[in-house]
C-alpha cells in the first residue's frame, strides 16, 4: 500500500472541512441595499454605504426593510415569482434548488426562525405545510410519490442564511446530491422536521 495515498479518514476530513466552510459562508451572507454582495450588482445600482447582515434581525413581528424575505412578501422589488400568496404567507422557488422541486414557504410576519415560534403559531405551521403540499401538486410533483420522497423542514438557528421563518419543501429526494443531503439532513442539529417544531409549541 502506498503510504502517501490519502486514507478514508483523510478524505472525510477534507469533505467535512469543505462543508463547514460552505456553511460558514452561508451564515455570513451580507446584503447591501437588498442585494447579496456575492452576486453581481445590477448595472446602475450604486453601492450603498450601510452594511447589514440579514442574520442580525431578531425582532419578531416587525418587517425590517433590509430583510430580503420581508421585501418579497411586501412590494417584491426583485420581481420574484410567487407561486402562492395569501394574507399569511407566500411561496416561491429556492434560488439554489436541491432537487427538481424546491420551494420556500415564507410567513409574511417577520418571525426570525422556527425556534422563535410559540403555541400561537400552530395554525400558521399547519397552513405552511398545506401550502407546501398544494404548490408541490400544482407544480407537477409526482402525486403517487410517498412521503419519504418529499423533504420538509426548517433550518435550526444559527444554521440559516436568512433570519426569517421559511419552510423548505423539496422533492424528489432522489434528486438531492451529497451536499444537499447533508444540508437538509432530517432531524439534525441544523435541519429539523415540522413534527419536531410542532412538538415544541
């Protein structure tokens, strides 16, 4: 055996290092004037002086003008296509889909994350789940697919890039790559099921 060849332990160490680096990068996404600094700035848009991390928002019940999801729920200046919109929530596609169908169900109320939900939010959680199911069907997801082919869940703080309550709806799970399977691993430290959230309310 070649002693210089990397061992399985070394390979996993490299994989975990890359994964951690990506999680940290997501946690430090910074928005300036409603635009992610890692994305190209549209022509003619001046760089604003103020710099604010979206993960800094912790005030429930408010709509910070710099919160990208509050903007989409409000005037929607980015023109994000809304697949469903009600008085309580909106649904749109994830900009970095983990599978053919990957949608975000977002509350209009600025709730920082799933951990901040209370017993009063049980009806909202139920309606978020119903909205996710409805959009899956309307967008042509396989109606005969089993529950195991659909991944539902919330990123658990501090492991979320936007501090505004949103439910991930992903299908089919067979489309998910290795990194996506880790990022959206059910009932892990960083991604929890709706059932877990409901049990805490």
